[in-house]
C-alpha cells in the first residue's frame, strides 16, 4: 500500500469514528396473531415482531424512525423511554402530551439525538397499547475513543415483561366501568418475548389446537448461549404492564454496573429487583461447572401471584452443551413475594459510581409532595396524586402551551401537597370524598431545582399498599432517599444522600414508604411524570410538568391534527 493510501485510510477511519451518524428505521405497526407464551393472541407488532427491533446507536447519533400505523382502527404513539429529547420535545411520543396520535394509515417520523450512552427502551404510549406487546430496547454505545469503567466480552439485551391473554380493550373497558373489572395477575412472564403458558389450564380446553400449542416455536424457551471463561454484560430491563420482578441466574452472582443509563458503584446480588420502566446492566462471569446448562428465572414480587403466574424461565446455555439440554436442577425458587426488606435494601445500596458522580444542587427551589392514592370518583375507581386523577385533554399539552390555547385544559395551578397532608393517615383506607379528575398541570420555573417526594399510602383495600414505579419524561433525577412510613418534612431531608446519589428516570416507591427525588427543570417542553404500571396510569396516576415553553422551537406540523390543533397544521 502506498503511503498516501495508508494516510487516506487513516483519515477516513478517524472521520468515521468521530462523526455522528444517522440511524434510520422504517417500522410498520400492525396487529398479528402471536403466541409468545404458546397461547394465541392478537399482538401489536413492529415489522412482524414483538418485542420489536432493537435500536443500536452510538452516543451523538441521530435516530430517525419512520412509523406507519397499520392498526387500521386504532391510534398510535411511540415513546423513547430514557431519551431526554433535548431540543425535540415533540418527538417524545406521548399521545395527548407531546403530539396528536398517529392516525390509522398515517406515517409519522420520530427524530431525536441519543446524547448519552446507556440502556434505554421504547414502547407504545397511547391507551394501554404497551400491554399488547409494542416495545423494544435502545442500546447507545460509547464513542469508540472512550473507555467504560468495566470490561466484558459480550453485550446482550434482555427485556422482561408480563403477558395477559385478555386484550387491551377488554382490560381498559373493565377498568373504566362502574362495575370495575380487574384483570388480575398476568398469565405469563416473558423473557425477551418468550414464555410458557400451560395449555392444559385453559378452561374449557380449546378444541382448536392452534389456540394454545406448547410446541409452537414462537414460545420456545429463550436461550442465552455463553462461552465458559468469558464475562457477559446483560442489559436487563422491565416493561411489565403490572408486575414488579426479581431476576436470577442459577449459580451465578450478578454485578450491577449500570442503572437507567448511569454507571453505578458495582454491587453483587443474587436477585435483581426490577420495576417496570427500569433498566440495569449486570456483569456475569461464565465460571460454573461447564458440563451443564443453568436456569435464568424471573418471579413476581410485591403482589401475590404464586397461584396464578408461574415464574418466567430461560436457559443459560454453556457452550458447547446442546442449547435444548434442560438444566439438571429444578428452577430455583424466587424470593418471598411480600418481603419488602430486600427490595428496599437494593434501592438503598445502589450509589453513583466513583468518577462518574454528578452531584445534585445542594438545595431545591420547590418541594412537591405527591401522595399516591387510590380513590373513587363518581363511582369509578381511579388512581391519583393529592386527590387529583389525571385525564389527558384532546389537544396535546405541548401544542396547547406553545400556541396559547388556554381553553383546552384547566389553567388552575395544582397544590404542592395535599391540603391535609400533615394529618393524613397513610395506613388506613381514606375516605377521599373530594377526589377529582383534572387535566391541570404543574408549571415549573425554568432552570429551577425541584424536589419530588413520592409518598405511598393505603389503597381502597384495608392493609394494602402497592409498589409504584414512577417514570419522568425528559429528565433524569437524583434519587436522594427512601424511607418507610410517612415523610417527615422537617427531618427526613437532613438524611438525603447528596454525596453520591444515582440518577435515574424510573424509581419505585415502596409500600407505605416514600422516595425523594431532585431534578433541574432545564428541558423546555411538556413532560409526563407517571406511574409506569400501565393500568395505574390509565386510571389517572400521573402529572404533567411544563417548563421553559417559550424556549421550545417551532413545532413540526406533523404532531398536529387532533383536538384544537387542526388550524395549526399548515403555516
Ligand atoms: Cu416508559 Cu411514559 O413511559
Ligand atoms: Cu402505580
């Protein structure tokens, strides 16, 4: 090779390394019959698949996804979970908040920059469509020139989810009728889209052999083949509809190294507790007896599903054993479902990684206490915060705010804490007679520091408090602390971890406990903050924050077309 050639090649190679690329995807969304747990159900697919295709990109890349809604009679919106959408708040994909839904037959293009490395997700964000299987993973790798604080040989993504046999429509109709119908626990847990329902449990047994077929390849066990001696990074994420999960790999310790896109101080666990909307990277060493395979398992925690939902099973296949060789042991039992202690302990022990700590501002400008409540409004069961249950307006907030359409949602400010929070008894069924539904929002002063206290309480059932994983769009927050019982506004803030708190986009509030968060309102737009349990959000468990709306650039006309936005479609 001539010297000039070598030089040119070097120049091109460096350019390719340094230059952010555009990653283009073309997705067709439609309903198809699928059998992810052997039971045939209408599932929402992307290019024929559930989970959908993984998005693989490098920090700084622009991701362009052209989505065609082939659902025929149903609207659609897709959210990029964990991507902050700085400068592109209209690409957040939140139906009713940041855009009009994509109407049947229409094509909508999402375009956004993935500005940080890490493990993220995408999923439908309209009605309860996520439940129907529209989700997938986003993996953003570091620029080639940067090194990670840990090493591994292989990098894999695994999404955990729960799966119902009842359709989205059956579920939403049940939730929104006066004779409230609750779907109960899921039929199956899926590991990377695969589970196993016991077809003999169908009542009455179906005479149609295709309705539930244990030998259908769509429900073959998920197999992760591994090479002895190597280290694997597994990016474990949860997009369950309802369930909190624990995740285990038989005979192997897991070292947690990343959470929601941030490096954490490595900690070794046997069970990884993971809530809907969270992502973790774990490292495992393939160092066990190599002549056999091992179980990968996931179980429901936090709710009693012992009689209803079998554990999700997959196989860690030690090469060169046959991948179909069943491990010689019984799948190990998961942790006890109603023991909160180890879950709270995991929440408390995870800290930001030395050398990668972003310290939070030492003080906040505003403290908002969100009391998590279940209540009845006009005979319907709702979830709410501070007695207000969120309903989305027909005109998306982002457009209404930017175009000054003041009449499309309630302009009154919402309270920063329940008027009687000081006396509120979180341990008993409250008689919340003044609960209301509202589409009012919280307006945050741009660039201010906001503290959120998530306070859990009793539900409408005696002696019951549920785990709620809260997810914030458009930001990461610091997790300053967790506690049990009622938050003490005078004393608990003194115990905040301001030295090395992790940053996340999704965090649980444990039963009868509280969780304290801090974030900076520095991303112009309208952002949802909500419980990631799909039915809870559907029943109103969320709020909307506005900040810096005047700094939002010109809205693309593609997000218009519904409610009062029709006139804004064309310049
Ligand atoms: Cu992953 Cu608003 O959700
Ligand atoms: Cu919830």
